[in-house]
């Protein structure tokens, strides 16, 4: 497979992962991190040498006191649930960050 073809597949996975988070798992995100919180997937990349996908995600919090107790474990659980829906059996590594807005 060409590099361009691989890039196309990975871009589709990022968009699909984002859509699952924005629709199916939105209620879980609200329960874990607060009403106005959301997760943004910035990148999904594949590392051939380690045979894993690396997911870069940012959690945007409105209420830092309510959302921080479950960060980063809650974020990992939600992203892994979304990844299971995609059906890719390769392992993932999640690089996460948090941003607070008001």
C-alpha cells in the first residue's frame, strides 16, 4: 500500500473516531467531565515498528473541579470504547492533554 493510501485510511479513522465521541459517547463525556466538556482528536498515526496507533486527544473542560478527578483514566476509557467501535484490533497509545475554557 502506498503512503498516500495509508494516510487516507488514517485520516478516515480520525474522523470516524471523532464522530463516535461526538455522538454515541457524548453522554459518557458529560457524566465523567461535566456538561460542556468535549474531546477533540487532533491526530491518529500508525507506528509500523511498534505496530500500534498513537492517538492525540485534548479534553476541553468547562468545570475544572468536576472534571479533573477522572483525568486521564476516564479519558482513556472513553477513547478505548470509541476505538472498539472502529474494530481495529491493533493496540493504541493515547497522548492526552487538557484545556480549560470558561
